[in-house]
């Protein structure tokens, strides 16, 4: 991530197949960690969100879902 907090497509793709929910919120919405957890808990996000069973406040997001939003393709295939 750059000094200004703007992620490039290459940096997002370098995350691999998935990332954590806080990182996804920071990429898509530019939110702080606290605000990211608020969004994740309420489910008020535009990307696919997977809650990890048995883990408190642990979320996984497919990187492909983030890229679809940033590319303007809101729907999942």
C-alpha cells in the first residue's frame, strides 16, 4: 500500500486468493480498523464476506470480489 493508503490493482492481486475483512474494507472504503469491524459485523459491505466459524470477528474476503467492485462489476458470477 502506498503512503496515502491507495491500493493499486497489482498490490490487491498480490494478496493472493483471499484477504481478511479489515483489509478488504480498507481497500474498498478507505475505513479505519474500528469502522471496518462495524461494517463487517453489520454485514453492510458490497463484497462477498465469509465468517470463519468458531472465530470471533474473523472474516475472509475473496480478492476476486474486491476486484469486481473496483472494476464496476457489482454482481458475483
